[in-house]
């Protein structure tokens, strides 16, 4: 069988044989009995020429093995830099054009509106939606404190999109900023905010509604943090289009970087992608690694339908004007 031979040749680094089999019509999308594609097998041994040949022939860069690993994961874990770079560049280009991982064909706001109409449940360590999916969890507290430190580094006026459990807003308050604006769209979360006294704080302004609908109520800020639930990558991209008006020229912007948090290679692709897209808008992005493995024991996910974060390192984005960083 030509496809079996293709997998065998790719796994042994036999590039001439790989090319011959492709020319003869072997299916480059084939999965062998172990659930690996020829591209995964070539990436495992780090044969960059075969990786490129297979990609050029239409091999899916984002196919997943039974253990939820892509060819890029295999290259990354094995330290094969040349093969990894080819796969990373392929992924970035594909996502720029097609958005095959995290972008959806559905209308962008649909999930958001469904979530806003659903009941949510509050407990000490998490907020859950009606489908037992997590809106926010207490393990994120150190991350939110780090985000708050970044966006408050210049003081002044701060904007946070998405209150959730109030973790980042509690941290922002510790920096004694001049003004602190919070946009929250879920009616139950908004009510809980008011019941908890957030509306009584002298430097806090609460804006109720979807950020897309309340832009005319916002000003320009020295620091901005973005962390919404029930939205897609396209929503984040749309928000970034408004940064030139919302963020002061010397300001700091950050967002919850949960992009593809279940797959290490896809996460790298999206970190690079969002950095490129922000650069096109005039912003540099520094990604600060924060270890989170110790925060994520199995008990954290008890009763949770979807583990939205499964990686050992969180990359905290700190974005500012390119002119400011030069």
C-alpha cells in the first residue's frame, strides 16, 4: 500500500522515496495504524526537507495524533528546530488566511449572546456556565495579579474588559490608580459586582454591556486588560482594531492568553499570530513566561467539563506602542 510505504519512508528520512511515492499519488493525509501521519513521522526525526515536501504536497500541518499532538508538537518536543520553524511558519500563514484552529464559521457573537442569556453559578474557586463549562477559576489569580502589575505599571487610568471573579480588578485596586473602568456584560456577574460593593468605590466606573456595544462610553487609558468569555479569536482581533483610540500612546495593553491552551504547538502559533497582527497595528508584544504547572493539580478540574488550560507555561503578553519600545 503506497500510504503505508509513505509513512515508513517519512519515518526513516528517505526523501527520494517520499518524493517518488507522492508523485505516484500516495495520500499525504493518511494516518497509519498508530494514528500518525507521514508529516508527524518526519517531524519526529527532524527531517526538514521531508517536512517541507509533505507540506507542499498538501499534508495537514494541524492533524492530531491519538495523544492530541501535531507534527509541530513532535518537532518541538524533540528539539528539531528546522522542522519546527517550517511547521510554525506554515501554521501562521494558514491561520492568517483560513483561521482553521480557533476561528469559527459561525457568526462571531452567537456564543457570546448565548452565554449572556444563560444562568451562571458561583463558588469559591470558579464561575460555571449552564453547560458546566468554566468561565473563570481561582487558579488564575497569580496570572491576573501579573496582568494587573503590567497594565498598572504607568498608573493613571485603567480599563478592564470582563470582570468574571474580579481577580484582576482586585489586583488593579492595590495599585491606587486614578481611575478604574470595568466593562461587564453578564447580568448576574454585574449584579454580583454591585452586591459586593464595586459600584461604591470612588475610583471605579462600571459599564454594563458587551464591549462592542459600549465603546462610545469609553475614554482613552494608560493601561488596558481584555479577558472575555464566550467569544472567539475574531472578537479579540476586532478589539485590537480599537486599541489606537482606547490606549494612550505610552500605554500598556495585555489580554488573557488562553489561545489554544490545550495544545502546546497551536498555542505557539497563536502567540506568534497575535504578535504579528498587533505589530501591524503599531504595537510590540513581549511574551513573559510564567510557570503554572504547580497550580493545576487534577483536583482543580473536578466537576469541570472542559480543561481550558493544559500547558505547563503561561505566556503573559505585554503590548505597547512600537515607538515607545524603540
